């Protein structure tokens, strides 16, 4: 949208011949946009930045307009606001403006207009009143700006540039995949670990932004389709097959040997937890477990990760997948499904390797590959065999 406006401005002082040519170009681009994904409007990611809140502070610098998305019309125009937005059963109250709508889009041309609860955000802001009378705040942001806002949280800005570029392409691919999957939902991604941690403008760094700019628009395809480009911190020697974890059977996500992440600071881990606490966490998750007697590994998959655990307690035996067990105990405590477990007194002692689910790009593997002189394409094609990296 912004780029189209810019090109309009540029045509002002030119000769009619050029004007006609540019007009045709704009018409052709617009027609092309109607039939492809390559469209400015569709390159906005919708990030849920706040969920289930009753009030928030909203500061807008400069001119803005509020659009009622239910009726599709602009209901208010103003400039400079610093207010508390309140939501209740009566609707949304925005500085005394009480629109008859549960979905408002606040738009501004200023790329640095919005501050929400003291945090600056690029793009536009959507306020949605949910059926529980709580507010969902969605940041509509240009895809490239979004990647700039997450990359710092996924990799250190001091990392080798080829590793940062690999992460930028992987993060962009994952986001675009979510954009395609969630068109009928209120948002594409959340701003936490369940999607990719998004810190807004304050998370941008010089080197991570260079990595985003140098790979602008590049995503990972397999047989012409954008893949869900999963990634994790450290695989510990072999990446995982997505078919085993989530039933996604794709050649690039079947797992590869990774000799690169041995020196990762997250290569091995150790965690102790009392049997009582394990039983409590499992019970809270709905499993009937009391007085644990033993925890045993039932089987492992071809990557060496545990498939199922058998937990014997006083009266029963529980068979639980390592994936669910990690989720219940805490994925940052039981850092991977590749571990051994033994009981010492009243505690279970876990010793494992790797950090994360293990599917797709091994971030620390990518770091060491880049340090050894491999380029971004070599890194990506190693962890996702059979792929193409193209702009979309
Ligand atoms: Zn690895």
C-alpha cells in the first residue's frame, strides 16, 4: 500500500508518456496481486500481542483513523492520543469513542505511531472484543518488519551472518506458512514461544536487520509449496522426523545426522525433580498418578529420542509419550526427548542431550556450519533436504 502511494507521488512531475507506462504497470501489478499471494496487503502478518485483557494503555503519535471492520467504514479520525482502552459487556471504550463494533482497526501512516503499554509497535493495531468481554490486540505488521522484530529473540545478533540469514529465511517461511493456514482466524501467530517470540520495534538490532534485508522475501519451498519450517536450539546429533511428532510426513522434515552442534552450550542437560512433584504435575494434567515407583523408557525412535515412557505408581501403570511428558513437566526443564532417567531416593534424575523438539533447522548446528564457512543455502539444504529457496 505504502509503496503504491510512493510510486504515485513519483509520477507527479513526469512526462505523460512515462505516466501512461507507470499507470499500466500499476494496473498490471494490481491484477497480478489479485491472483497471486504476492500482494502488499497479504504480506501483513497478524500478530496477537495481547490476549484476554480488560484494559490497556494506547498512545498514538500523529494522525490516525479508526475503521469499523464489521461495517467496513471509517468511524473516527484524529491525531495524538494517550488513553486507556477499556472493554466491558457494553463494548469497547476508546477515549469516549464507543463504537458499535467488536472489531476495530486503528491505522496510521507513521511507522512509529503506536505504543501499547509502553512498548512501541510498527504497523497498524486491531482491537477485538471477544465473547468473554476481554480484549484481543492484534498487530498488523509488514512481514519483513515482523521478522526484524523476532530474529533477535531466535539468534544472537553477534552470530555469523550466514547463520542469521538462515534463521531469517526459516522464521519468514514459518510465518508465511502460518499466514496461509490461519486466514479464517483472528490472528496468524502469537508473540510468544508458541509461535516465535516477537518483541516489536525494541527487538530490532543492526546485524539481524541486515540479515532480514539481505534475504527479503525469501522462503523455503518443497515441490512448489511453502513448508512449515520448524527449528530448534540444538538437536544433539540427529534431527527429528516431524512425522513422529506431529504426523507431518515431508521429505525435508524427516531428520538428518547433525555432526555440527557438539560444541553448543545446550548440547547436554541435567534436571532433578522429586517424584512427588512429577506425580502432582501429571495429576494436574489429568493423569491418575500417585506415589511413583519407577520411570522407564519403553521405546526410542530412529533419531534416538524417546517415544514412550512407562511410569509405575502405587496402583497403576501409565504409558505416556515423551512429547506429552516434556510438555507437562516443562519443555525448558526436560529440554529434549533424548534422555536417560533414574531414581535416586525421592528424586528422578534426568540427563539428556539437545534442546527443543529437534525438527528442522538445528540453530547451533547452523551457527557452527556458518563459522566453518558454509553459506546460507548450504545450511538450509542440509537441514531441509530437497528444498528450494526462492522469493515469493
Ligand atoms: Zn544439531
